[in-house]
């Protein structure tokens, strides 16, 4: 996840959905640029995306892993840092420019400029829009929160983080991911 700078408020929802501008989200009716990605957060984003991709292939679960692709929530159009789409949803929506719902599994990599309250509100927004599990990755604190509708799990340095609802069986050592 990265901080945002408001760019414009003149973009229609339909226009954004069909031709989403790069590095932009539509938040509260305003076009917002995502910024604040650091080398460290970018590395973590790529590592987690590759880990989800490799696991979905090796486990035979299929689907697709993505980074920075747009999806609709009940309120906004967001670009999760890392996302996983099940094979059924790939078949249904895989060719659209913007997913018309939240991804089932999402990770946000928290940057040093993010506000914790905003990060948790974004996770709640995803969960209210068809997402089943959100990972909030805090690189500096060396924490991962796996949030589902019915629970929040915390993984710390020395722990192995694992998915709870989607991409079942996936796990990764917190220290390896955040190295």
C-alpha cells in the first residue's frame, strides 16, 4: 500500500473501469495517484506476488496472481499491491480491464508514510466487497496481519504466515518475506 495524492476529480466511474489509468485509484470520486513505494516495499510486493504465483502453480489450485491491478469495491476502485484470483473468477472476469469486485485474496504492503487507521479501513472495505482474506504487511514492524471476516491473525518475526481462506496451504516465513 502507498500514500495517495489527489490528481483530479473529473473522471467518470465508467471511464475508469474500462480504461484504468496506471498507478491510479478512484477514491471518494477523486482520481488519486498511488505513490510512496520504496525499494523495500517494492521488493516485498514482488516476492509475495511471485510466492503466490509459484504456490498456485505447484499446488494445482490454478488461478492468477497479480500486482497493482484495479478492482471495484462497494465504494471505490482500488489497486491492491498483490492479489489472487481463483480459477473460476479468472474464467468469468479474466479479460476485463477492472475486476468488478474485490479479489478473494489481497495483500497491502504498508509504506512508511501510510496511516495505520487508513490501512485497516481499506482492509475492511475489501472484505465488504467479496474479498475473503486481506494480508496487511508491515515491513518495519516485521508484522503480517491476516484478516478475514471472522478473525485477525498476527504473524511476527520468527513465525510462518499462512493463508486462512483462499489459496489454502500457502505459507511463507515472515523473516524470508521481509528480508
